[in-house]
C-alpha cells in the first residue's frame, strides 16, 4: 500500500496558533496531505493521510521541531487518501473540554504507568478503568470490566 494515515497529538506550547495553523496548512498542502489538524496554545492534535513518502517527511519534520519532541504517531496503512480536504484550524483547546479553569496537561497529570505497570494494575481488584470513548469505539473493543459512562462525547465526562 502506498498510503498511510497518521494519528497524533502533543501537548506543547505554541505561541501563535493562528500563524502556526496558516503555515502548517501550507506545509501539509505542499506534501499533498489531507486530513484535520487542530492547533491551540496548548498543542496540536491531528489525523492526516498521504503517501508513504509524504507522511515520512511530515513525521520527520515534526519530530525535528523541539516543540514536538517525543511526539508519537499512530500509523496505519491505507488504500488511498482517507480524507477529501486538508484543514488546519486554530482552536482554544486541542481536545474540547470547555472547562471553566484552564488546566495545563503538561503540569497537572495523573501517575504515568509503564505497560507492565498498567497490566499489573488491571489485575488488581481495586482498579477501576473508565472508558470515556464514544459508543462506537467502546463497542469495537475495551478492557474487560471497563466502566462505560453514559456520555456521547469525551467532554461530557467533565
């Protein structure tokens, strides 16, 4: 397959999201990528499709930018473009939570677990996993015993 889909996000400071979005759209169009990218002062969240060469160049360029150090891309093969157009839009948040008070996820976090630690936690009867994805995603697959809150969007969880 000659195409791929990239999914990614990175919480990082972007000083001028509007200018970044405009320049990033031009960069994506130059690579003939298609998809949707949200940019805010708190970071970037995107899903794009393109040729293997174009997506390689895209990932290489983002990883070379110090703001995106440590970014992780989920990569999937595709038959062709997964999207019809390319959009890069400035937003207030990269994941819309609409909180009254701004929370910096780079500063206020829970405890990070390694995969081994997470697996061990799942075996503990006192562990509760809340799966806050939408119904479609939950139905595709979830952790055994995961709690399914009655929400239609992640932001409803807040």
